[in-house]
C-alpha cells in the first residue's frame, strides 16, 4: 500500500476503505480565517445541510443540536484534537523553518494518482477528494502539512534526510508535541472564546464548529438531521403558537422524561440528566433536544385538536385497532432457542431440534419458579433471560411482540379471559418464530382498560400520527455528503 502522510484527508479515506478495524478518524482541518464565509463554502451558516420534502435545513439551524450532542462526544473531542494537532504542526514547521517545495508536493500527488489507477480506482484522486469534501487547493495544503510532519518527526528522532519514518513514530512525535506545549480542550459555553489551546496555538469555538461540521461521520449527521427537520416542519404547522407556551410545554416534557427515568428501577437511581451527560450531551442544554421538542409539540397539537368527545369518536371509529393494541392482555414469559431450517456452524439448531428440546423441558415445569429456573439455564434470548423470560403483557395486536406469540394469546383469551384463582398459569407451545422456537408461560390476565386509561392510549397514538404525518420516515431526506 502506498504510504501517505497521516494527516491527509484522502489518506484517511483510503485507510477507511481498506482497514478491517473499521473507519479511520477524520483528518484535521487546515487553518483558514474563521470570519471568511466565502471560504466556508458548503459549510457556511446559510449553506443547506439537508432537505426533506420542501423543507431545507441549514448548518446554522443544525448547530444547537451539534452543541447539545456532539461537542462532548467522542467524535466531537476527536475532531477538536485533530484540528489542534494540525495547528501545532504548522507552528512547529514554521519555528524550525521546514519548507516543502511545490515540486515535492507535485511529485507526491503524481505518485498517489499512479497508485490509485494501478489499484483500479477509476475516479482517482479527484474522486477521493470529492468523498472527503475538499478542493484541490485544500488537498495540497493537507498534503504539504503531512510532508512537514514527516520531516519534523525525522528531525526529532535524529534520522538523516530521506530516511523513512513510520506512522506510529509520527503519532508519537505529535503526542509529545501536544504534551510539551500543554494542550488543553474546553467545554461550552467557551466564555473566554477558546475551545482549545496550546503554546502558540488557539482554536476558537467558531473554528472548531466549522471543523466539526465537515468532520462528523455520515451516520451521526443523519441521526441529527431527521429530528431537526421534523421539528422545523412541526413548528410550521403551528405558526400561531406563543413562544412562552412552547417553552412551558418543552419544560413540562423534559420533566416527564426525568420523572419516568427516576421511577425506572433498571436505571438504579441514576438521573436522566446524568445518563445524558454520560452519552456526551451537554446537561444544561437538554431542553434543546429536537426529539424532546417534537414530543412537546405533538402533545400541544393533540390538546388543541382533540377534546374528550373527539377522542371518543376516534376510538369508536377505530375501536378494533385500539382494543387490539391496548385491550385485554396476558402476561407472557418465554424460553427461546435460536434455530434455522438447516443447522449451521456454531451449534445452531434446526427448528425440529429446537422444538424437541423445548418439548423435553415441559414436563419439568410444575410452577412459575420452575419455568424461571429453566429460562436462566436454557433460554438464548439475552434481554429476557435475566428477568425470568418476561415479555410483559401481550395484546393480540401490538406489533412489538412476535405474531406467533400474539396468536397464542388471542386463542387463550378466547378460552380463558380470566385466570382462575386455583391456577398460577399455564404453558403453551413450542411455537415457531422466524429465527427460533419458544416455550411460553401464560400468566396473569389484564382486562380491557377504562375509558380514562384508553383515552391516554388514543392520545399517545395521535401524537405519534402527528409526527409521522409531519415528516414520514420513509420519505427521502437528502443530506449533504
């Protein structure tokens, strides 16, 4: 493989395409005047980062989400560190009078082009630059910086001119340079106007955020773009909404989430704010989460448009649907075995073998406690194995549960809608699922809810319908690449 400097974006793109260890980290941004929007091009504040249907989204509109979710994340911190590293290299090269002539850069570019063509990369260097969102001028700057990095590393190691240095040696040199110059990174709100600094180098928040825009992995960008576009379109559907009412609704939604997490025993007393902080969110900006704001708007929309008589009409018109989703239910547990039509490597059972094995377990179950012991010993479903195989209350129409399990529930409710006091439960199956077989324990029954409870279910579904109608997930969202 042709060796390219480690701080060349194209080198990073090539490495990501070939490495079995996953994608490489983005290269650092070469310095450019932070105030020059002309040079920011497709990353300028008013440049469109994505569109959905007829709604555009600019980088400026996306920035609150990047501040909330990305600046403290691993991607964000890596981007800031990479940017600072490039600045440090430039300072060190200037101090040591390391100059790379244009002829040397031209020769390396020709070498790269030749190697790419030999490897069958028909688009050549131009194609790689397009993938990396860079111009030929920028590429030359990055490449020159990488060549300076080689020279600086060679000098630090006391090697003669022209002797090669490894990528690891260059990284170690740069790590030492950062330590020697007391590199520091800072978190928002950046009151001093400094995102990172080292001796001779200052990275401003503006410079960092511009670099972050072009450094974010595609999957992270898509993840942030959808709820932000959804929020923009949802706001457009409620143009008369008073700002103070909107703020109050968002605060109430955040409090609901906090209360839900606080009441969840699986969170072990860890607050919602701390959970989000552990995920890299800025804890003092949680109200700016577009997902949270969308839920608040959906709640306001339903409150505006559906009073109790209207909710009852919706329920009456779609009673079969709502009853199937939220009506009578049975608490179900299972022992699950993975299976396939043909046994494969790794000990995967056939459906017939899995069915036989589960059938052999049935006589061993005399009580719920027996079933729970067998769940821990035999079940291959990790999420439910540790809680006794519990799937929860299963209705006949909730798609969260496998259809085969819902069919068993439907038949059982038709025969025994109420669990008699003398019985703690019963077994059913084995039943076949797309990816395995399951032995079921059918426990407590839950009758149809009161209208007060059903009204809450209807409201929840109407809120989701509002969001789905505002920006359907199956509609193409064009994201800047």
